């Protein structure tokens, strides 16, 4: 069935515009609460958020929705997404909610839902929630006045997560003597990430730790690591860490200012865990976007790469189903199954730092473990609709990929959060994949057709968008 509210990572959109309005947020809370009610215990939900201004709009709306259905609410304030997942389990709550649009600009916001086990809710459960949200009888399920929920704010929520993060670092190692630059993207980890590193002994230089509601992810963080790279070189730091707005992804750079993306981080951790015998199933779970160079590198180590659709939830699902403990995305979502239930930028960075300490090598010697295959990504913003599920499109893309003669890949997919089609081509011949990407994008734009009753408008120049 078509999903009206939920995308690949919860509900997301422009703040105060459907579906990110207080009315819809309240109905989402009510529908979710109604689904979870069962048994005679007091039901509990924990709610965290990042630092964007619209959190003040969505948080009270969801709180009211849950309370109206008889659920107690524990407010966490600004905390990383993985902290919400961890505290949902720690506090034995029935549900966890993170109000965040992750790496998006401040104008957007979103709602991510976690079950009692700390894992994101399944597609099936989200679809059931959607159906309840639009059910006119939803309000008839509200609790009686004597059964309303209560709200309280958790004391030292950040401290709990800090101690959890530190516990994942080897007890026989310290960060003493390491100078680390950490860019918190003016987001949810602006308090926790610098403290974790400092308490483990590092000399910490913090960037983007002054959120004002508008500057989250703006010219900083994992989606724009230029400032991090510059600061690392200027301060003669040993390594740099850039988180995104809700701190579930990380991008790093070495002491020379060279970026280390999610694929390189997965390769580094996988090789280390393979060497120490802690990599379960001798496999890494990634997505269709991970570089072909990663797959070749892992295969040379007799480690399999399992590719899933884009979205860390699909990576996690496959990890759980098959007993794997390492997965992630090129964008920096790294899931360490032995330590957490979702992407955690801080924990992934700590794993890299532990490898540096144990091997006594600089970041530049361990960061670029494989040579990436040239990979070109182009985003097409469509005005009407482009149907990718036609024999014509499938045949055209198959022909284009055949031109790479088995030494590359083509991937075309719709974004789960924006009106974009993402065209990716990769192969050993950089010029060929660049040309191919442009040709495919132009061919698809010609098939941007209006829906019934719409007048077709010339697409004009396509400016693309941030991946």
C-alpha cells in the first residue's frame, strides 16, 4: 500500500506544513499509543529531540497525544538519536520517539519511532499507524480523565548516554595525548560528544556547539566537513570527527585533513574485527550506495558485503535476521550491533580511535584502507512524476549498465524524503561513468510526466539537491 506519512526514516517534512504540523504529530502519537496499549501496566514513552526551533512545536503536540491516550511521557530534551534508542530500553519504556530531521536544514523536522527493544518500528507497524491516524474513530479511544498519562523530565539524560558510550571503549586504552577536533553540527550531540572524548583523556577542540534553533547542519557537521578538515590542520590535531544533527552518522578526517567517509570507516572496523575474531558471520551489511571499492576490498579479506536498500533500518533488519554485528551506509550511519540498535556516530568514532591507539598509527595510515571506484551521483528534482517501474526504463538502464562490461554499476532510485530521483553510476572509467550519469539523468527528465489534469511544464535547468 502507498505510505502517506512515513518515508524511509520516519515522518519528515517542512516544519508547520503537512505532515509536520502539530495536528498530525498529535494524531501520530495517539495512533501509536493506541496500537501499543495492552496489559495492565502503566505505558511509558520517552521523547528526545535535536536542536531545531520546530522541536518546540512538535514535542508538546506529541506529548499531549500520548497523555490523552493514557501513556506516561518522559522528556529527554536535546539528545542524540542513539541515546533515545538506548534509554527506551534502559527505562523499560514501551516506545521511544526522536524528533529530528537528521541531516536536513533547520526548516525541516521529523519523527522517528523506536520499539521497546530500541529498534526502529517495522514498515508493517508504521503502515498500521498510518491507517489509525486517518481513522475518524481514533479520538474515541482517548483515556478517561482518571486514566490520563503524566509527564516528567528525566534528570541527567546526557550523563546516562555519556557513560554508555564510554563503556564501549576498551578499558585498557585511553585517549591521553590525542588532540581531537569534533564538529557537533550545532545539533543533538553538542553536549555529549565533547564530554565523552574529554573524559576518555583527549585534548578536545569543539566546533559547532552553540545551537540557536536555526544553525543545525548549516555549513558544518557530517554533511559539510570542510570546516572540520580545516580546523584539524590548523590545530595540528590527530583526527577530526563530524556528526550530523541527530548524531546517528559520522564522517571523519585524518591529520592531513583528508575525509574518511562511511565506507572507509566500515572497511577499517571490519578489517580490525576480522583480525581480532569479533566480526560475526564474516560479513558487513551495507546499502546499494556503498562503493564497489569497498566490496572488492572486503572480498579480498574473505568478508562478504551484503547490500540492502537505502535506509539504515533495512541494514539493521538484515543484521538482526542473520546475526551480523557490523553494518552501515556510505553517508556515515555505522551500526555496531554489539553496542547499539541504531546508527551511532559517537560509538563508531570511538571504535576508530581504539584502533588508532592499539595499532599506534596516525589516522592517515589507517583511514584510507581501500581505493574507491569513481562514483558519480546526480539528483534530479522532478516537477510531476517519473515512473521508474516500466519495462522501458528497466530496459534502458540494463543497456546502460551493460556498457560497463561488468566493471561497474548503475543505480536509479527515488528519494524517500524529497521529490528527487537519485542517479548513481560507478566504474573504473571515471569519464565514462560521468558521461553515463548525465545521459541517464537527461533521459529520465524527458519522462517527467504530469499527473491526470496537470499541464506539463518544461523542466528547465535542473539544479539538483544535496544527497
